[in-house]
């Protein structure tokens, strides 16, 4: 029996999924696996857990588990469902990587997919749960994909899962294609948004662009065009201020630092709500009162070269499925309009049906290690919904063997085995198990496993925490449209780079390079109590720094659990390492990055034909034929140290090594 308030009851009644409760529950009762699909906003996430709860699924031994690909959704949905059911967060709770409010009284638990994946390792049958809801499964996040593969083994699959289609959005959305596809989609988005605001009836506008920089540029232009004064206002609320999972892509897109969710508040009287957002707003979060959607059709995605591992961000057309999701956001409160800033021919001919799942688009070393830790040795044979590239799996196994996490694959011993050509499998080692227990990439876990000597652990923990959080420093791009700001920005960037040089210091400290800068940044920020002003002045993302703090705490706890005799505590302020410690740290870092070594190329001898500019300060690494470079923002820029290791290579105007540390020649 759920005691909802009359208001909640009334607002639930409006959701299309409410009419399907009986069908959904009957289907769940009769089948092991079911799929529920329906438009964004139809009530899947908030209502299905309540249907299950009311049908007694949380009271027969076992709780209702809901996985989300993003932390923000796990947190906000647990709060929403608790509010709708008039229960507290002791009963409807959440768990994400660093924190949660689950209690023994929890009946409904929202969590990230990664959290449930970890739990499978302790409790393969997931006996704690009566039901698992895998939300946003269509997004095909890597962890969701693995979960589905595992669940397909955990739940003996019967026939074909029935599909229940929840009837679509409440109101029709009229799609307007541009006649031509403009080159400059951002200017076009600006123009269209102004036009809607000036000419069309009330209702919020939701604009989809590709990244933080674009959000800021567009917001600035809109604010300028419609300054905030009485009667005629266009407050813009940037969804990127909503705190979101820092996957690589999102960290690039979400450089905002406020985690308040102002998008859910009604706009001030006489104002129009305009939300400029990246594709985070496509699903998961329903922003109220949106009537107009302006869709650039673009999306920013991180690509990895399969052979070299070099990453780049590319702006591409989104998929038809996601364009339709975006359009659907306009039909929540009444009939809506979606303005697609591209032609229908472009949509038909150049938009893929679906976006490729994440698992096919990124390195898989962490997954392979997690799976080996679950004794899934033949990763290539695992029933993934979409398997990762076999070359990627091989590359991951090679790396893990070199890090000592996996044993060398056994050579076929018998003649019969040789003839059968069974692929050799490598098994997890004791070191590998220790590494798998840390919620960080295998390379960094390896560094951590080496650190428990010479009182280095606090530094290694801080270092791997900082390396694991993407983009601790804001990556500035000069706005193309503002001359004066350009000068200011240049000066600011110059100042920040000077501070970094100072932080790098001299001797072994300097040789520790970018890592030394990270360590000093962590210490300095903690000293200043993570003040947003301090972070802003030094070009540090305070949200990322908060992640580092949480990760340091978590890693410290994990180490203490594994090695109780160490009895580590977090000294937030972290006095800088001594010269000798810096030297040892360089060795530890080099072990984790042993396959990421680059050597300075000699300058071209005078008189030799060739591109001497290309050769100056250039490095040769093992993965690429072409030279790679040290970024101007790096502490080791133009220091011409002969050997360096790097975190990864990211290509912008040139292939740049990120996270560079100088090492000794072997
Ligand atoms: P779906 O999962 O099908 O996309 P949801 O269950 O997330 O749909 O949302 C159903 C409805 O609940 C939407 O109309 C949404 O506006 C409303 N809703 C969700 N979260 C909140 C919230 N925090 N505050 C107010 N309304 C919310
Ligand atoms: Mg949902």
C-alpha cells in the first residue's frame, strides 16, 4: 500500500504508462525478461519500479534494483520516486561509485550500471534483488552491455522477450526541416532561437549543440541579444550546470561546475525558459515545459584509432534515433515543434539509424580485467549484445599481460591441443585481482599496486586519482567571435601556464612533469578548501577536483582494507614529494606506462632536405609513424628530455602527448 499525496497521484495519472500497468505487470509475472519501450517522458523510469513495488516485488525477499548509465540519473530518479511514493531515502535509495544512501530498509535501489557489475562479482546470482531494471538499455553503454550479457546467463532466457510498447508521447510534434543544410550550425541555431523567441507563442526552447564551448558561446550571444530586464527576458539555463557522470566525452562537454538543477524550476514570471544543452538532455532527464526544440543534428564523440589508440573528438551527424529522441522533447506539455537545422535529404541519406554502441568505440583493457576477475576467461566468446573488436580485445590482453595482471597465455601442451588450435587464454594473477579491486584503469591500478614502499602511497594515490579524472585543467579554446576577450583570455592562459611551470619546479620534480603539476594542483586546491575562485584563477575544474578528492578517499579505504598494516589516512593538503620521492614516483609511473614511451627525435642535420619545423621538439613513439609533440600547456614543453612516457595521445591540430613524465633510458 502506497500512500501518495493527491497531487502526486494526479500528476502520475497523466502519464501514458499508467494505462499499461496491468499489461506490464502481467507480462512481468509470466516472463523472465521483458522489454518496455516508450518515448522519453512516458514514465518508464519513475513508474515501473512503483508498479513492481505495489505488486509486492520488494516484499518477498529481495529488492528492486534499477541501473542507470549516468550517476545524475541514479540520484535524481531515486529522489523523484521516493517523493512520488511518499517514502524516504532510506527506502528508495541510490548507490553510485563514491556514495549512496542505501540502508537495510531499502526497497528500491537506483544505481549506476558499473555498481551492479561490481556486485555481480560478489553475488553472481544477484540474490539480493527480486528484479533488475536495466534502464536506458538502448543507449548501449559499455557496462550496460556487459550487464545484459551477464544477465542473459543469470536469467535462463526463455523464448523471445516480449516487447511492450508504451504508447508514445502525449502530444504531436511537428518536424520542420531546413531547406538547405547550413555550414555554420551554431549561427543557424542562434538565428532560429531568436526567431522562435520573437515570433512564437510561449513555451520553453531546448537547443541541442555539441559541447561546453558551444553552450557558452550560444548562451553569451543570446544573453546579449535579450538582456535581462523586466518584460523581455530570455534567461538561459545551461543544462551543463547539472552535475553529470564524468565519462571522457562528458567531461569534455560538461565543464560547468554548479550541480544545482535549476532546469526543473519554473522560469520567472514573464520569462521564457531557454535551455542550451548537449545530448545529455536527450534522454534520462525530462525538462518541463519545453515546446520548441532546435536541433543542430550534430554530436561530439570521442574516437579512438583502433591501431594506434590515438583519440580525437569529432563532430558528426547524430543518429536518426537520437534526432527523434530530441524532437520528442517538444511534445511533453502540448503540441510542439522541432526545428531541424538540416535538410530532410541530409537526414535520410547521412544519418545512421542508430549510434554505434560505446563498447565498439573505446579501449577495453578495464573490461577485460574485470571480466577475467569474474573468471570469464574467454572474453571473445562472451555473449555481448555487440562484441568489441577482436583486435581491441587482443590489445587489451597484451597490455594486461605486460602489466602483470594476466599470466602469459599457456602454450598448447599436447599435440591434440595444437591441432585443435584452441586459442590460448591468459588467466588473472594475484596482482591482477588486486588491480581489479581498484575502480581505476589497469595502468593506474598497477602504479598503485607498486606504491606501497617508501611512504609513497599517499602520492601514488593522489597521482592516479588525478590521472583517472578526465581534464583536471580547463582546456581553453579562444572564442572566435570576440576580439577583446581574446586578449584577456590569452593573458589568462599565459598566467596559468606560468603557474604550472612554477609548480613543476626543478630537478626530479620537473622531470615528474605534468604529474608533478597535478600533485601540486591537488595539494593547492585542498589547501584553499576547493574554493571555486581559486580553481577558476588557476584554470582548474573544481568539479573534477571534487572527483579527485572522492577517489582519493575511496582508494585510501580500499588500500587500507587490502593492507590493514599500512593504516593510511588522507592528508588532503599533501606536502610536495621530496626529490628522492619524485624520482621513485617517476619509476612507478613508468611501470604503468611502459608501452607509452616516446624518444626525442634528433634535429635534422644542416643541409638535409626535410621539414625542419616538423622535427623541432618532435618525439617518436612506438604506436605512430609520424612524430608526436608535447603540448604548450605541459610542464615539459620544449624541455627536450630524451625519453618520456605519456598518458595518452590526443590529436587536435597535431598529435599531442598528454600527461607527460620524463624517464631514464633503460
Ligand atoms: P521516461 O523514463 O519514460 O523517460 P520518466 O519516468 O523519467 O519518463 O518521467 C516521467 C515524468 O515524470 C515526466 O513527465 C517528468 O517530467 C516527470 N519527472 C521526472 N523527474 C521529475 C522531477 N525530478 N521533478 C518533476 N517531475 C519529474
Ligand atoms: Mg527514463
